[in-house]
C-alpha cells in the first residue's frame, strides 16, 4: 500500500557577496525540484534581502539574521486541491552585497 512520506529538497545557498539591487534567481534556471508544502528562506547575511516569486514584484523582506517560513496548505479541500509552491518555481532575491549566506530549504510529499 502506498504511503505518503515527507522529503526535503536539497538546500539552496546563495552568497551575499553575489547579491545585486536587481532580482536574481536563487535557484534558477530549473527552480524547485518538487512541489513544496513548506519553504523557509533564512537570511544569515549582513543586509536586508527582498524576495520575489516573479522576479519583478517584492513579495517579502527578510532582515539580517532572521527567516521567513512559508507553510502552504497540505490537507485536501473538498475538491481534492492542496496549495503547494509548484515544482519549477524560481525564487528571486535582491539586496546590496554584503557578507554571509541566504538559504532556501523546502519540504514536499512523495508516495512510497
């Protein structure tokens, strides 16, 4: 019998020294390897970072030494839909260059 299992995507890291004031893909060009029900963006850099999901509009801001947690819906609605960040989603960031690292971690469900 198939069972659902939680799996982690490989952690994505991006050096603050490589950030610019224009949005850059943190996990491009392929994007997320799986549809994630939770994403965490951790800012261990010396600068405030803006996050975007379309490369144009700022969706969130992460100050130094904090993280944002994006828990999406994992339980099915009556129409069997769930809210997941899609596989292939590219996450963008912009900031002035600094020191430290920006990290993205995520979790998805697979059947085994």
